C-alpha cells in the first residue's frame, strides 16, 4: 500500500493552497472507499469537503507525494494540518452534529488509537474482502447514516404506556396488599425498619413513603405516577417525566415488599432510569425537529436487552437442571407456569419432538440473537426480530404482565429509521436537529459504571457460586438498593409439578367452604384466564408460596388472619367470598396438585384441569379475640 504513513508530512507548507473547509481525500478507484465516503457525506451535511486524490493531489503535490494519498485516507484542515488513517476518519466525523464518540475514544482511551490504526491497516490491505463483507452486512447500495429518531419516539411512548399499566395495575390492589387493613401494611413495616436501622434506614430502603407512610400518600404516589405516564405518552417533558416516574416506581416497589419483587419490576426500573438519558431535553413534542440522540444512552439500553436475553439463556444451562439439558422443559412449562393462558392447554397437547425443537430454538435465540444487536443492519434486525418473536410466543401462552411488552419495546431501539414505513405520497422534509442532548462527559462515566458492574453479573450467570472482588462487592451494594443495575434469568430451574393452595373457611370446623381467587387455578372446569398486562400480585405470590412451606411465607399467615377479620380491601382481591355476612371462625389451607387434562379427558368431562389432594398446607387457625 505504498510508503509508511510516518514518511508523509503532517502539515502543509505556507505556500500550499489553503482549504476553506476540512478536506477528506480518498482513493476514487476503491469501491469500498466510495461506499463509505457516500455514507459519511450524509452525516457530515456539507461541513467537510470530500474529493478523490486522483483529482485533488495536484493541489498539494509540493507537500504530499501521490504515494501518501495512495497509502491511506487523508484529512487536510484549513490551518494546514494533515491527519491520516483512522484518525483522519474519526476527526472528520467529529465535525457532524453532536460530534463523534469514536474520536473521543481515540484521543482519551489508552490503547484505542493503537488498535484503531491497526484495524485500519488490515482493512486497507484487504479492501476487496472488506467491500464484500460490507455488501453482505449492509446491502449493495450505500446506506444513509443510521439514525433512530422514529425508534426513540415509539420507544418512549410505549414506555409511558408500560409505566401506566404497571402503576395502575398495582394501584388497584395496593389497599389489599400493603394498605392499613392489607396483608402486609406498609406503616408498621417502615416503623420496624426505622427502629432497627435508625437514620440509615432512609438510605437502605429508598422510598418517598418515608415522608408520609400512609395509605393516602401511597395513593397519591400512584395517582402522580399515572398522570406522569400519560404526559410521557404524549411526549411532554419526557426526560423530566422519566426521572420522576423512576423515583415514584422505586418508592412503590420498595414498600411493595414481596409483592413488588419480580424481575420485570427491576427491569422497568433499569429501563426507566437509562431512558432518561435517551429522552429529548425539551418540554413539548415537535413533528418538524428532533433533538440529537446520545449514542451512549442508546448503547446502554441495547446492552440492557443483551444482558436480559443472554443471561436468561445462560442461567438455564448453568443451573444443571436436566429438563433444560435434555430439552424436555416445555413438557412441563405450559401447565406449571404461574398463570397459563387457554392457548397453553392446546400447545401442551403437541408431541414431545416439537417441544424439544422449541427449547432448542429458544436457546438459539437467547444465546445468539443478543450478539446480533451489535452487528450491522441486516443481522441487527434479525436479532431484534428473533427476540420480538419469542416474546410474542411467551405472551400467547402465559400471563407475564408487562414483561413481554417491555422486552419487545426494548427491541424497537435496534430498528433504525430506514426500516420504518413512510406513510403518505409526499416525501417529508428531513428533520432538523435542534436542542440539547446529555453531554458525553456525563454519560461516559455512566457507561463505565454499567459495564464495570454488569461484567461480574454476567460472570455469575456462568459461575453462580463465584464471589465478587471485595471492592466491587461493596460498590455494588450501594447501587443494588436502587434496583436499576440487575442480574436477570427467568426459569433458572423448571418446575415439574403444580401444587396449588386452596383456602377454606368454616363456622364450625366441620363444614368447609373454599375461597376462589380471581385468576389462580381452583375450579378444574374454569379455563385459564387472559389477564396480562395486568398482574394480580396476590395470585402470583400464591404460586410461589405453594412451592415452599407455610413457615417460609409469613405474609400468607397475615393473609389468613385478614380473612378471619373480614378485611374488605383483602376480600376485594378475591373472586368469591363464601362468608358475605360475617367472617368465618376458622380458616385453613389445603394443598392440591394440578395438571392439564389430556385431549380425551377434556372431551369427556369438559375440564381444563385434573387435580389430586396432597394434604394440609396450613392447619386450621382462629382468632383469639375476634373483635
């Protein structure tokens, strides 16, 4: 490729023709170079001139021999300075609106410039191969610079919808779960924490409810969160709304105790926090202009989707559960999951070979597709579409509240503007970039923190028994309480049975009548419900409680006590109350094992479930003082 770069001067002489704007000089005979020059021209928007050296070299012949232009791309600045190779490219791209994160890394990150120049030399020596790879990954025609303005707008609107669903769903159950007459009242719980930890409790359990640990303030928080969600849905002050929504949802999640301790609650908090940096810094939406998107914020959210999916696949393998390794997990999943849908019954009837194929396909998506999110366009879209597809299939067969919608919403950030259809005959003028975005000096430390701590979290998904270095463990302890940088991995171990708790009440301890829950399995004739994106949190907790022992679930004993007291907020969480006039004198809980019926059983009995009594889960209880 000609003489070494170091043999060429780094500045024009005073007699050389000056340039009014920076000039990027490339090899006009190289199709690979031409493809990328056309792409960069759109991004530079006329701020940097470009020219092939075949026509521009005569202007600088006294300072730069033609061999210098043949050896590498050159950027000639108006002041006469000359840059070559990767530095020339990064510096030229730094002229575009918002600058270039690559140039920042080139100048500030040790070792980056060395590897960038080495990569440039490899590509320069194998330009034909590089051109073919570019065609495979990016298509035959040079594409416009990748932008995500439509994706960001749709993503933030859907995130507003998800926040609204999550908050209103919990709000409708809050009085029965953690209200004054609920199962786990928040006021005495916060009092106990403060008595035990003192002033440190405010830091260990971050919630606005410390200001007023009452039902009224909790309802105020939920109402404010619902209102802010609507504002976000209409793109009103999105960054401010997202920051306040994160604070409100964190406050609710902390006092929600066991009822708000699900992975999707953590995922929503992490997504919501990092979306603050993606959101436009403006008050009102605009259809004619967009604020620049920070590539750092965009990266953090794609990295979150990567961790969510990849860790979910890894933990299934590292758990040692034979049902995952033998590809038999779906033989159990459809009927043992917390809240199956009617379609789950039908899918459960499919032969075992198809279930095994489905498990293998799931592993392929969870372990491979996340990496494609960081590849060029074609592979990136395949990765996003694969993750989106598996979320649709999971949602069709199981009620996982807003989890699948939130994961699918994260996939949108991998779809650039060139993919979205343009409606209408008239071509819209290009959007103007106006306003501010979060500065790189603020976001780069955030990215460093996220990568520093998510690395050990990924490592632990491979080696669950491994320990963190002490300084990393102490640092993560400060972050973990905010539930916004998390480890993920649903269904690490597949449940192979379905125990269910049936709660019964009696006036005389002889005749017992069952309570029926709104969505949890009870009556074998009742079809599995469709309840998502709402999450009935009591019904979910009952599924977990049935897998263990009553002594490990103190909230369940409180629940039975509330039934003996006839607590109306708690009774509203149930479908039926067999004691409408006065609460029963005695209460107990029995354990049954459920299974989907077969096709023949369904034809004969019409039942969706079959069940077998397994014994007592909690013996009969009564109140010492009914008043």
